[in-house]
């Protein structure tokens, strides 16, 4: 009963913060509400004993992705009036996408409603969600997992290759050269006789 | 004695509510027992920092308030408490207040999974190390939000620097931890300490040589230096860099809101030192086996090691000049991350050979 109560509280917080993400006028607020939504969904996953996935969600999305999002959003100079101009123009497309997503989710939920409603099995002592997940990933699904890793690697390299450019006027330092510099390379000591007072 | 308390609660309130009340009260008592010493050690860490750096620079350090200056942190705390909290006119009020709180909460919450001695841990969860990584990565929001909400150029620059720096060094830190996980085979901090108590040298009675620091020495260095960068401590303190951007994200803060940033910074410093001890220096295990060492309680071993590592943080602050920003990025991305990746491969290969020492 206590878990059900927690679920409803978290569900309410997720819905409210997700709504705020799209209604907030300030993009920084929207990003922070999205952080809250991620945090709460990880709490719901914790209720399902999926501690590895829950903590990884916070670590990856809250700890890295959203930080970079905020980083960009804070530096943008967004004119809200101009953003609102095309509202009616984009409404049919947006409504279609929204309806499709809602229909897909409904098909998913109602199609398997009986399966979801059964209570989860009692966990044996010493059960580790992380260990089970790792075992599955590296045995049954190892090819899919490796493929995903390769796709990600290609994406990283592509992103770097797309943005990497060498400007002719950019200057950089070579730290190993700097460390190698000796006093004799830079300074020449000259022995001079002192000037006499006149 | 605890069992009798539980029995008493169940007698008075019935089994379910009695158990719930007992759990709630005992957890609260444990939390207080962790937090009060933690707050005190943060306060006295500031004094120890000033004293140690003063001795290194042949000065005396604070010596006026109380005997040997021992009441200095108390005086500082009272002063900060009674200062006015100034809200800048054009700041975003709600986020301005929220930022220091968002910085302090993860710094405190991370202590829930730290084991202080065998069986002496508030929440003995299996994914303890992941939990700490996730929470410490949340700390960067305090800095970013503070910088943005202050509506000041200096604060904003500090926030930008900290966002880039913390995300970069988190990678190197995470990879260093992956190596520790590989050799100990667990994410649970108590198990990681226990795994360091086994090995050839431990069997010979020289426990200190079978801890992780020796076979994973490069990872220890990467972890410790990344920890310094994560907590924005000197020589990586360009986030506050007082010579360029005054005090970075903290420039508009005053009174207790300012103190919260300091509290979080020092708490994170102690946390990183504790993790270094748990992951690399054998936690509460004694240096070598002897009757005298066995007589010292495990928690004292842990605290003594933490004290040494924290002092190394202060030592490096007194020794090294501040890094330039591009040099910080170079160290993180071009030195540490390749080093950790290579070391993962080396340890992985080592563990497959007959000379694997971590069975």
C-alpha cells in the first residue's frame, strides 16, 4: 500500500513537471523541470527494484546530458515572440505526432495490461539487479550490445569529424616542447665589466 | 539492546507500526550520528587548512580565538549566520536561493552508502558506488544554477567553466572506478574493502601491500587528481579563480547562502578523500597484522587514513599554482582518459592470465 502511495506521488510529480517542460516560458526553467522529471522517473524505477537502470538514468541524463543542455540553453538569446509566430502553421503536424504517440502508448499498455497487473515475483536473497542485467547483456544479447556500442562510437567520431576544423590563424602550444625548454635556450648571460662612476 | 527496543515498540504499537516506527527512529538516529560529526569535521577542516598552509609558509595561522585558535571555526560560523542574505535586484530569486541547497543536498546524501566499519553503514545497497557517482554528478547543478540566477557576468563565466570542467573529469573518474570494479567484482563499497583484504601479501601479514593502490597506482593518481578537479579545489579552482572572475558562481552570495557553498565544497572534499581510502587504501583494514593494530577499532583506521588524504588535498593547494583553463581541459581529455582506457585493457588482459592476483 505504501508503495502504491509512493507511485502515485511520483507519477503526479512526473506529469506535472513534464507539463511544465512544454509550458514554461523560460527555457532554463524547462530544462530544470526536465531534470526533475528524469529524477522522479528514476525513483519509479527504484520502486520496481531496477536500481541499476534508475541510477544510470540519473548518472547519464541528469549528470551529463542535461548539464550540457543547460550549458547551451543558458547561452541562447531566445526571442519568445518569434518562436510563437508559427504556432498555427505547425499545429497539424504537431497534433498528428502527438496523436500517434498517444495511440502507440495506448496499444502498448492495453495490449499487455494483464501481464503488467501481475505482482512482481519475490526476489531471492542476494539478488543483484546489476549482476543479472550484466549477465544478460554479455551473454544472450552480446551481439546487439556490441552493435550498439559500435554505432555509438561511429556517432562520436562523426560528431567530432563534422565540427573539427583547423583555422589558419589559430595558435596552440605544445606542452612537451614547453617542458623541454632549458634556460640556455632562452637566456644568454653576458659578462660585462661594471661602469665606473664619473 | 537494539532488539529490546524493537520488541518494546512492537509491543506498544503492534507488529507493523512498531517495526516501522523503530526503523524510522533508528535511521534518523544513524543519520544524526553521521551528520553531526561530519559538520564538525567540515568546520575544523577549515581551521586545519589554514593552520597547515600557514605552517608550510612559515606563518602561524589563526591563533587568537580560543586556545590555539581552536574556536576560530565557531566564530566564523556565527559570523556567517548573522550576516544579511542579500538578494541582487535582477537575480532570479527562486533559483538564487535554490542553488546552494541543490549543491548541499547531494553532498550530504552521498554519505548514506559510505561504510565506516564492517556492518556499520546506513544503506548497504548493491549499487553503492554508482549511487555516489550519480549524486556527485548532480552537484554541478548548484554551481550552474547559481551562476545563471545571479545575473552577473563573473558568476555566469564561473558556471560555464564549472559545467565543462566537471563533465570532463567525471569521465576520467568513472573510468578509474571501472578498473576498481573489475578487480573487486562488486559495486558494493563494503565488498570492495573486503576484496582488498585478500591476496598474497595479506596472507603474509602485510595487508597494506595487497590494497588496490599498488597494482592500480596510475588509477589512484587519476582518481585523486580528478577528485580535486571535481571539487573545484586548487590547482583546478578556475571556477572561482579570484584573480580573473572574482569568485565565480559565488560572487553575488552573502551570509549563510555563501556558507552553504563552502559547506558543500568541504563536504565533497572529505567525501572524495573517504572514497579514495575505501577504493584504494583498504578502508578500515589495518596497515599490517599485529596484536596492537588489531586492538585499534576499524573506524579509527578509516578516520586516520581519511585525515592523511584530506591533508594531501591541502598540501597540493599550498604547492601548485593554478592551472590555465585550456591546460585543465588538455589534462582531462588528452592525458587522463587515454591513460584510463589503456589501463582498463591492461588490467583486463592481466586478469585473464594465470598471474591474476584478484581471484
